[in-house]
C-alpha cells in the first residue's frame, strides 16, 4: 500500500508550503524517533523502537508522516493486531504529534490513518491524543470518534518535576515518604545500575509483584527484547535496590524527550521495613535529574481515585496505603490526560457499541482487550 501526496491543496494548508504526507513501515526509523523526542507530547509509545518491541509479540506497525522540505512536522504511528475471532484493531497511542499547531493538519493525519485502517481491514481504531492535546478529543468526536470504554494508556499520570534542587524535591514529598527514604538509606539499602544480566532478577521480582497484586506479566524474553532495543540508544535504564547484596527491588526506566518513565517495578516482598521501593524511586529521580531530564513519570493511578482527587484538594493524606498513595507521596502533580477515542468502521457494530457501551464497560471481553492494548497481558 502506498500513501504519498502533496496536501497543499487543502483549505488553509497553503500557509505551509511543500507539505508532503507519506506512509512508512520501516522497522527502525531514527528520524521519526528524533521527531517524537523533540515534539511536545512525544512519548516512547510513538517511537519506532516501541513498534519493534510490539512486533515481537504479534503487532504490526505503520506510520503516516508529514514533512516540509525534508523536515518532519507531524505524524502518527499506528499499531495493528488481530484478536480472537479475527477482529483486527488499530491503536494509536499519544498521537498525532504536531510541530505545526493546526487542526487542519490533524484532520489530514486522521484521514490518512483511516486510509491505513481500511486497507488493513481494521474494525476498530483506538486513538489517545498526546499529553496537552485535550482539545483534540472534541475534534475527534466531531469526526465520528466515540469515547472509548477501553482505557489504553492510563487516563492520568503522576508527574514529578525535576527542575528544583534535591532538597526542594524532598520537601515537596509527603512526610512519610521522605522519612522512608531516609530510613532506607540508614538501614543499608544500596541502589545500583543493572545490566542485561540482571533482567532475570528484575523479572523474578516483577512476577512476584504480579502475583501479589493480581496482574499478568510478560515473559522474560519480552524484556530482553526491550533492553536490546532501548538500551543501546540510552533510552532504557535498570536500577536494583539491594539489602546486603540481595536484590529486593527493581525498576525499568524508559526515557523519551524530557521525561523518564518508571515503566515497570518489581519487589521481592522482603525487607519492607527497610523501604527499598521508596529509595529506588528516589535514586531514579536523582539519576534522571543528573542526566538533564525535566520530569519523572510514575504513569497512572486507579481512575476512581483520580476522579475523587479531581473533585477536591489534590492530596493523598486520606488515601489508604496503596499504589496511588505511594506514587502521590513523592510530591508529583496528578495530570489528567486526553481520553481515548475509538472509531468503529462497520455501521452496525458502531450502533451496537453506542447503545451497549455501558454494558461493555463491565464485560470480560473488554478486560481482555484492554490488557492487550495496555501491554499488561502475557504474550501469545
């Protein structure tokens, strides 16, 4: 399939000369990855590295890219997968990305994504706009999209600013979090950088956490593939917290643009009184700050808790001890991200979705589809 044409003839686009839209299925695309990293809202899920990782577990990827005199000014990466019963879905996380703030250019990119989706016989196209692009949700609804009952990437994020000094960052934290970090240091927890040879330990701790918290975990080979893709370009970092030489906690970090994301974290369940989990995140923040990154992303918290916090003071003092209170304890801001939208191509299925959306929100089918889209289901 080929998609390549000038879009100067589109109304209003004449302000941007020599714009060209093209289609790419190249597995590795460093120029695209550089554009993603340099563009506001850019996210690792839009990089060709992420697409290659997803290809290893059954997805395929395609990109629509807008260039102006060989400079990329916009685009989107679409991931495709066939689910049971032959249903093909498309997934566009954190896009379209635009260096030119013009809704007309957004529309051209959406039209190009539709062209790819139809050519690849996709029945449902899920799209979550990038951070800061809430206005695009309204545009998408005007273009036939519906709010999705499937949450792809989290609908909220806990973001810690790294711009202040370390003392100021500690001062912003919840007192208990700050105290636990200091206790971890006093009780002998040491944090070190890991290598590929430490992925076994990391995976064991991640599986242990998954059993306690009831979430599925990809096999170790998935993380080996991730490491081989991201580590050579300094986009992945593995940290391990140890107690007397025994690894008890680990974090896999992914970097893109000005942000480091705590992508996966595991804990053996041992030495909780030494607080290795608080200390390892603090070590990760200090590393990210020293490397020049501006933000540390804990990713999302439970949507119901996020909704409750949006209605009142954004504090976590009243929360029970859980993942949300842990993340919010580090003094970050809770940001509400653009909601995921879905376009269903078959008219009858679109009508069924509209009329049965609230029933579908509680179905087992949805839970399985959501886990695959978010990358929490095991491969296969």
